């Protein structure tokens, strides 16, 4: 049986400007390092727990 629950949530769709050009010209390890740095900043600059559910691209 389905039950409801009310929760507060947010969804963010983020486009990293120039990412395609960067990813096409830089070695894969540098691109991964850049993304890890970016996600570290995004996850640590929060007031409530944050979960990255999916990365597309």
C-alpha cells in the first residue's frame, strides 16, 4: 500500500560553461580532477545534507 510523506527538497540543474571544450582538449585525469574539485566545493557549501544523484553528459 502506498503512503505519503511530505519532505523539503531541492533540485539543481547545473551547466559547467565550456566543459565540452575543456573535456575535449585536456587529458582525462585532469578533467576528472577538475570535476572532483567542483563537486567538493558544491557539496561542502551547503546548509543541509546534499546528495548528488546523477551526473549526465
